């Protein structure tokens, strides 16, 4: 026996009970909860049987619809509601085909930016359609373009979002040991040795001059025999520079001296910064002179730098 | 075929209903007729060849057709 689910239409009709049962049986209908009161028969059927009930019992009156299916049928009887439902489904379908955000999860910011730029190049702008760039296509493009930089990449679709997960390729550089000695390329005072291999030839706080050997590649043992050594490292020390800068007085007639001073100071700092690289710094800065002379304003500053004495 | 429980009776492959009241329901099948008596009897489910009757059932009697005796 087919069982009627929880969704049910409740009907009412006035007719003799036995005739009603005969008709139901003859038409192979399934009904439930039959009640008979004062000539009125109340019964329940599946919501899908509405047309059949009306065909068999034209005088039957639908009293109530129960359950989810019944509720849906009620909603679908209104044309406006159907149109709105179709429209809403269309909007939902359209929006579900778009990507509104791309998130990037990876261990290198530089690579993250590159990946982001590449994706935007391919879609022109965000949001974009999933047909314009599917996750498979995105993965293929990124893997091909960054095959030398990527160890692993995956693009995942989460709702209206793409998430790009990647791991950058790690390049391990094997240091090549050299046997050249570390020689001072400028005058200065030794402050710190950052040396892994080699024989130190000078001490901290010692004044050294350009051309002095700071770390040697030869070790003399107790027997006086020379043994070659690899040399690797840096020797940091203080070096001294005097930087000058000047400007014509005519160029700064209406400018206060303090501003001219600042301008020349920054010019000197700009010059000295060209002497500095990673791990190095200006240790001290002393203004030696700031004068008006022969129609010019001059500044002279003495700098003490902390730098690698062996850097060319 | 008839299945009887404390407060319900299921009759399968029945032919027709002869009488339906809250105190008495008569159902015909090939064997004969079933007379279900009780109180507050009502038809819970009804389709082409099955009928489920609910209520306080006092007795179910079978009266065989002449041919089946």
C-alpha cells in the first residue's frame, strides 16, 4: 500500500458514504482519516491527487493543505510568486557563477603579489565569472608561470571565493669556499670579526690601512709549515669620511638659514649613504662647518661609519 | 487477509464495503464477510484493496460465503 506522507490535502464532500467508498475504490485512489458527520464526508489525500479528486468528485471542496508539499503548492498558485521565484533563482544562479574575492595563503609575500597580479591579468578585474577563469585554468596558468618558484599550488573554490594555497620552492645555496685572504679596502679601526674560516691577522680596536691582510689564508703550524686555509667572513670596523656640500646664496635668497642647513645636511647624508650596504650604519655625524663664503653656503660634516672593511 | 491488533484491523485484498458506522463495519472479501464491531470505529486508510480500521474493537467475525463452506 502506498502511504500518504505528512503532506496532505483535506477535502470535504456531501454524498452517501458507501457510494463515496465505491468510487474511491473504483478509481484506485488512496485516502485517509475519513470522517462522516451529518452527511458530510471529510477525508485526506496526497496533494498530488488534487486534479484527480476534482475530476472524480467535482463538488468536493478543498478545506486545507498540510505539510511542506502542500505549502509549496499554495505558494505556486500565485503567478507573481512564481515569477519572483524564477527571478530569485536566476539571480542566485548568476551570482553563484561569479567570484567576488580571491584569497592567497602562502609563505612568501613577493610570490603572493606576483600570483595576485597574474590572476588579475587573466580576469581583468574582480569580480569575474567562473567561466572566465575556472579553478583548473587558474591552477594551470599559475603552475606554468611560476614552475621555478613554486613547490606546490592549489586553487580551491569556496562559495563565491577562490582560495589560492601555495608553498614556495626553497633554494638551498651551497656556499663556495674561497681561499683568497680578506684584505682591507680602506683605512679604519677593527671592531668586529664575522669570520667562519681563516687566520685572523689583526685584533679588535687595531687601526688598519688599505691593503693590510686582515684574515689570512695560510696557517703556520708549530713546525713552521704553512697550511692553506679557506677564508670566509667579514671584518667590520669604523671608517671616517668628511663630506661637503654647498649651494649658491643666490639660489636661496628668501630661505631661512635653518632650512638651507637642513637641505645641505640631507644632501650630505645622501652622499654618505652610498657608502653603506646591508649590516652597515652611520655610527656618528658631526657638523664641522656651516658658513657663508664667497657667495656660497657650505657645510662640512664628519661621519664615522660602521662598515665592512673588506668590501670593495 | 486480515491482521488484527488491539485497536486496529487491517484487511487486505477486500472486495467491497457493505456498511460503515462508528459501531460496526462490514467488509467483503473472497472468503466471505468480516463484521467488525466496537466503538469509535473509523477508516484510517482506504485504497483499492486495503482498508485500515481504527477504534475500540470488541469483535471481528467472519461469515463465510456458501461456496467456501
